[in-house]
């Protein structure tokens, strides 16, 4: 058994074409001046205020 490297079945150009067929065009790069600053918001609440007893809440909403 030799340590011979198997030849690639495709050339680099063929691999590039296959990547393009599979994934399409890559997304355009976003320039630094086109970026926006992230603004943190309050976390979403699952229950309105006042929620009351959790057992009654679950029974009321079919949990």
C-alpha cells in the first residue's frame, strides 16, 4: 500500500462552478459606514401585568 495522493476528480475552476451552483452568489459586503449601532431593548414579557397565580394562568390558557 503506497502513500500516493489520489488525484482530484475536478479542477479548481470546476469546484468554483459547483460551489456557485450550490450556494449562488455570496452576499455583498457591508461597508462600515452602512452599518448601524445595535440598540438593546427590554426583554419581551410572556405575561401581561399582573399575571396572578401561575396555576390559574396555566389553566386559563390551556397549558
